[in-house]
């Protein structure tokens, strides 16, 4: 959408906002720098980088309130489960809404007049038109130009990016996102050993859940893992899945399809379009 706006195919936007969790792959930050340098700045479009902190550091800090990641849980009775997903709300939705309020001149918690709002573009393609929803706050009016203006599918978007030299656009998501598929885990392991060591270390560190919960006496009744197999990431079957593991994963296969286990969340982590389960909003709405 940024490139379409910069080229004049879509109207010129005032700003593009990137919500930084503090733990994106290096390739994402490099790509963002390139977009800013080669596309946004020449078109006079500002990219604003917003953040609620570093999700990796916060998860391991017993002094920090932490919005939970959707970790894969192996309960004490051997049954699988997942922790609540609050991270999208805390690290993506919340900082974007705070910045929008600042741009409107009504920083949180000021009340915004009824007739004041922004038009927010959300990059959902025709493949997932059912995710094109209205905003949950009155000061943000959602628009979905890939659907309404372009009528583009994901494949159309990829072809367009390829035509302007952006064929290698990486997926934006936390380096250690539990929704990664095996292909994403292999890519980290095989292409970025330093980042692989980082996520393996993190996986070990969160075995008993996030540090704040443990410090408050809310011990996890089981063990937490980044990989769906619920074994340590360094030992996880990211190259192949055994028959026993397929059987154990059958509920997730039914929900995602076998391709979902390989590819994970196809489009990465978008604030309003993550293909995983809906985020838990809690107090991240910044209403009024």
C-alpha cells in the first residue's frame, strides 16, 4: 500500500506506521530502512516507528508487566494447550492507537470529539476479505484499499512487489513467534545462526512461563514451548514430523491444514489481520 501510494496509484497517505515489537528479524529492519529510503522519503511520506517495548526482554523481566505470547503448553497431565495471546494488542495495536491520538492532537486519555478521525488503511487482500472489519474506536475509520480500490489477491500483491524490485519482502513477525511454521524455523536456523541461537535460548528461558507471572506466584502448571511439537526448539522436528507427532498435532492440523504447520501465519503478524486466533484486547483499545 505504501508503494502504491508513493507511485500515485492510490491517494497519497500522510503517514505510514510501523509497530516495532523490538524483536523482529534483522531482515525486516533492513527492509524497512530500504522502504523508507527508496520509496517513502522520495514521495514525501513519513514512516513513524512506534513501540511498547521489547517483547523478548519484557517476557524475561520479573519486574515488567507482560502481555502474554501464545506459547504452546504441555500441561502436567500431558494434554496440550496454549497461553492467551495478548501480545498483538500490547505491542502492535496499542502503540499505533497512541500515535494516532497524538497525530490528531488528543493524546491518551483525552476525549476525542465525535467529528475528528483518521482514515486508516489496512492491508488485507481479497483472499481474506472476511477479516476486513470496521475499527473498534470511533477516531479510526478503517479502509481496505487492496480490496476496494485494487481488487488484489495476495498473489497480485507479490507480483506487484516483484515488478518494483521488492520480491524479497520478508514477513514481519517476532523472531520467536510461536505461530511460526517449520519453514520459518528452518529459515532462521539455516540462514541466520545468530538469530537461531537467540530463539533457542529464549525457548529455554520461558519453559516455566513468563518471569512476571512466576515472580507473582502464578506458576505455570506445565511447560511452555515455542514450537508446536512442545519439545525444546533445538530438538523440535522442523525438518520432518514423525507419525506420533502428526497424531498429537491432529487438532491443529484440522484447524490450520497441513500447510499451516509448514508455513505458519502466512502473512506474518499484522495488527488487525493475523491469521492466528483473534487477539485478546484487554485494556489495549484506548477508546474515547
